[in-house]
């Protein structure tokens, strides 16, 4: 909001931004044009500007920025106001460059998703390489020709010397892959389920799901919640119920051990066996999140563990 106020209070700056970035700011926040009910959002928001074609920029209640085009298309385009203006300064009229036909090409999308996953995995590997107490057991083994028994033995061996499984949640890995018969056929699923099993000489691993920015809107939404017990209203993260084993082990603490006493609200650190952490937060303080995960591993009896879907 400070950025918007500074622009509005400087008429010369506001005019330059209108001409260069194709956005004219409204004098104050206002209700978005929903095109007679054709445009809806799953969270509240206020319009704060418009482009030359009539598309509106929306400040959503979670601080992210949405865009309603004059053609009736809508979606989030930035994590915050600062990132929006970074986009508009570097790519004014960005909407003209969107090519939806590309997203119909599954091969191209798969290459893009693999590139993202590899990039983030390498970031964490580099981060962990500086820590003498962390041993990286990740790999890219092709399991397509492995039997179920071979996969099990292979993963048991790999997991034997580990205590924490860290799973990178990307758009590609958010939902477990299924085969022609609708059976789960996913290497990540195998790693997660074997991580949760009690193995010979090695008990169940702690678990951390680290999500990348590209997947946030498919995984998390902000919602208002009123506790029926204390009557307190608060803004909370709503975690979508995606078909992934990490999600099945969230908000799974047994009622007698629950840390947050409000009905329907769970402590983000301790009320889920699997911790869910944004990538940037994890990189800033990964020791903290690993320590919390190991604490929960020592009290695994407090959780209803789901080992298979």
C-alpha cells in the first residue's frame, strides 16, 4: 500500500507510470468489476488500477495481485505490489505476450516442469552441501523397469541412513501420477510411503514438504475462520486436499495432543506430522524446520499416520 500511496501523491510519477507501465491507479480501492457475475475469486479483493484495455488489477486479501482482463480472463500475476511493478516496468502490456496454446503442449509443459524441479533441487543440494551434519540421499534413478520388490529393497537401502525426508512440491509433483488403470505409479509416492514405514534398524522418517512459488496457488488459499469455541475470527491458510501422501499426513494430530485449541485451526509447526514450508522460508532457516520435524518424529505416536493412499 505504501507504493500505491507514493505514486498517487506524486502526479508526475503517476503519469509516467500510466504511460510506461500501462496502469492508471484509482484514487482509492474499490469493488472490482465482475462483468455481471462472470468473474469470481475464491478470496476477497479490491481493485486499485486499470490498464488501457479496461483490465483491472486486484489487491487480494492475502497480499497477492490478481488481474481481470477485459476479455474475461482472470488469475494471479504477482506475489505482492512490489513484484507487480517489477513486472510492469520490465514487461509493460504483459498480457499481449501470453500464448495459451503453448499450455496445451504436454511435452513442452513436461520439459518446463522438469526444469523447474531440477533447478530447485539443485538449490537445496547446494544449501545442504555446506552443512556437515546433513547427508544428501536424493537421486534421479529410472525405476520404469524395476519390480515392486526391487523398488522396495532399493528405497529401504537408500533410506536406511536417513531420519528426515524432504519433498519438493512442484506443479509436476503436487498430485501423484497414475497409470492407465488409475493406480498410483509414482516414484515420489514410493519414496514417501517407504519413508513413513517402520523399517528394520530404522524407524519412520520425519517429513517436510517444501513448496515452490509456482505451486502455491494450487495448494494454499487464505480464508477467514471463526472459531465456534472462542468466537475469535482470524485469517488462516486453507490447504487444499490434494491427492498426495504428504497432504494426507497434515493436520493429523490426535485430538488430545493438539496444540491449537481453536476448532478447525491447526498449529502450522506441530499439528501436522508433515511440515509444509515455503521454499524461501526453508532456505532462510532450514535448521529450524528440520529440528521441529525431528521433534515430531520422536512423538510420532501423537499422530494418525497415513502410509498409503
